[in-house]
C-alpha cells in the first residue's frame, strides 16, 4: 500500500508540529524546573545544557521534516535515508527524555511536573518516530508518482 503526496505532507507536518510542542515543553516546563532542582545531589549545571541540546535536537528534526514535507513528492533513496535518520534521532530523543523523566521522578514531589513533561515528550517522540519511519516507506516511488500524474 502506498499513500499519495497529500497524506505524506499532512503526516510529516503533524510530526513537525508535535516535535515543536515537545521542544516548547522542554523550554518552558522542564528546563526552568531543572534550574531550581531542590535535591542537593542534583546537578543543574550539567542537566540544563543537556536539556537545551534535546530542545535543539527536537527543533532541528522538526525543521528537517518540514523541509522534506513541502519539497518532496516521491520516494527516493535520499528521502528514505533522511527520514530514516530523522526517525532514529527522534527515537533517541524519546529515550533521552524517558531517562530524564525517570531521574527527575526520584527527585521528589517538586520535580514531578518536570518528570511528567519528560514522559509526555518521550511518548510524543515515539509516536513521531514511528509515523516518520512508516511514512518514509509508504510514499510511492518515482514510477508510481509519474503514473498517477504527480509532478
């Protein structure tokens, strides 16, 4: 089964929006909470740069997905590779967010909001990773697009 370019564009645009929500959630909920972590053994000087890196990773992958969504009309080796790399990067984002959520869960009730935001971001990133990977293989190739009359 293959899908047409409009579905491909909508799916990747939705994934772009979800990753931007994850980045915004990290920037507004998790990073300020990590800066005021009440646990004496907490290391905000190490955690905050790592969380900003995750925020920029989510934003960068969202930018790549937006460019691919609006520039690509058929599947090629390059498009499949780029979407595969974006999917793996999003999966790593989900794993890192899950790790941060588990760590903040043990820091007490003051960090539960940041922990839940990390878990929400991890779940959203998993959904995005699976959607991007499945969309990469469902997009028709050049021959099928030409037969349908797509440019």
